[in-house]
C-alpha cells in the first residue's frame, strides 16, 4: 500500500507542476508580447514613424 500511495502522490505532484508550468508560460507570453509592442513603438518613434 505505501508504494501505491507514494506513486499517487508523485503523480499528483507532477500534474500540479505541469499545470503551474503551463500557467507560467501563459504569463510569460503576455509579458513578452507587451514588451515586444513597447519595443516596436519605441523603434517607430526613434525612426520618426510615430503613430
């Protein structure tokens, strides 16, 4: 029984880490897209293409 319980706990932990990782990637994606837009706007302003 203890081996089965340990296996279930490890499986549950791994699933939790996967969910956390997916969430983290989603937050990074939002942040990187925002940063990319900021850089594009800054480059346009510096090139005289201000909009």
